[in-house]
């Protein structure tokens, strides 16, 4: 006889009270009322639990049993499927987007400078984590990521939007590799098909015609002398601002006129050797009186254990009247333009700029033969800058260096 709601409310005898087709209510001696379903799969008798009465009513229990019988009819084991679903739920609860992104960031930490890591994390925290961070990675749809990056683009940050999209795709690719998710739903998200084309804006670079004015203002600049000397070394070596700001005395061999920047401080993670002109050596000897007792060549005026701040150079250039028209990083473009126009070998110029050659054979050739040429070129560049202080132009005939 099938169970009824009235009978269920008045049951007092402990034991199994069957409803039919394997479904029954088990009444324990302690008064517990548990829905169970008995079934056979693979020649073995098994059972399912459907919850506690009256929280799970008679109709609910019958519906759950009917669903289980449909699974059996297809040849599957409803108990095994339920366990797998629970395991998947636990897996997804642990592997949220933010949790997996944190693992990805830790994995990449050895490859990136701390500042780079900070910027990448900040972009995810600002634009992805608030809406999607707590969601299981597998539950997020491509359209949701697309909507998030389009919001970034809408506020006028098109470059950041493209970068965030690439970071999200990298996180999903890493998640597949490390079995946090079975497949990558973001594969077909292509920046050019989602975001509007944007014009690339290069850092403003000082023009050769502006050198006499700039060098004159730099010589008479009344700000911190460390800033003046750092900007001078930046120009004389065609290195990146971060490489100069973080320069350490241990990296310099003044006798050999050589600056060896370790791989961990280089953008391309490859050691870079910079020949030092007489003028560059003069800058360093000036700095010895100011910071010779410090690890850093250009320590911050406020904290000697820290380098000059990231904005120091461009702020100084702004005070000299070059705000918006030139940047410290632009000195590299100026050097490249003038050296190319004056006939220096383009490969020598690129090597001095630490633009790494991807072809391993050519890269080995560059390292073994360009040191002497770069020494000559950097002394020529320093002399060129000295000449431009008085408005002169020191050029060379076109030739192969």
C-alpha cells in the first residue's frame, strides 16, 4: 500500500515503510524519518538518500525517485552520478576565478618585477574580481568576460581592456594545464573581434632640435642633484629609466668602464652589458661623493634604501618645461634616431638598446662581436651630446660600424 501524507504524520512503528518502486521512509527508534530508495545496478543492491521528512515531503521524495529511475533506465548509476556531482561542486567551490587567478599570479611571480605583478593584480581586482571573482571558473561564460572588458574600454582605457582580456585568457589556459577546469571556454575571445581598433600612442620623445635647450636646462636645474645625474646617465647610456633608478654600485666596474645590469633587472630577463663613456664615468664619480656609502647609486632623498621614485624623471622634465612633449623613456628613441641617421650599424644600435635577437645564432654573434663597436658608439654619443650643449652637431659620414 502506498504511503499518504496522513499516514506519514501518524507513523509510530520503527522500520521501513514502502511507497513502491523501491521508495520508502525509514523510521528509526529515535524518531528520525529518512527517505530512502532501494535499487540494483551492476548486479548489486544499492540505496539512495533523499532527505528527512517533513522537510522533504512525499511528493518531493516521489519526484526524486522518478528522476533516479530515469537515470537507471539509461544504464547509469544514480548514486555514482550524485557522488560525482557533489565532488564537482566541491571542486568548483574551491576553484573560483579569484582563487585560480591567485595561483596563476604566484606561478608567474618569478618572471615579473614586483611592480608588474602589482599592476596585473590591481587590474584584475578592479575590473574582474568584483563581479566574477567568487564564481566557479567553469561557470563563467565568454560573454561575461567580453562584457567586463568592454566596460573597461567604455571608460576610455582601450589598452588596459586588451591587456585584461589577455590576462583572463592566460588564467584559463593555465587552469586547463593544471586541471582546474576541463576545457578553455575563452579560446575564441579575440581582442580585435571584441574591442574597437585603437591608435598606439608612443612615449613622447625629445627631438634632436630640442637638445640644446634641454641640456642647458638640465645643467642649470636647481632640484635634487641626484635627479640631474640620473637623467644624465640615462641619456648617456640609452638604458631604461627603471634600470638607472635601480642601479647598484656593485653592478659597475669603473676601471673597465662597464655597467653589467643583471638579468632580473632587465625587461627581457637577460644580462645587459653597457659600455661607459668618459662622460658617464664622470657622472658616476660625481655620485660617489653623494651615495658612495649606499648600495644604490641613486637612492631616494627620503629613504636611502629605496631608489628614486618612478615619477622623479618625468616630474623634473615637466618642471624644465617639457611636460607632455618629452619623457625620460623617450631618450632611447632619440638615441636610436640620431645613431641611425649618423650611419651606425642598426644591429649595434639594437644591441645597445637591449632589444633581444630571437634567432639564437644571430644572438650569439651579437654578444661576441659588438662590444668594441658599442664602446665606440657610446663614446661618440656622449661627445655628440656635449656638442649639442652649444648647439653644434657632431655627425659621422654614412658607414658600416
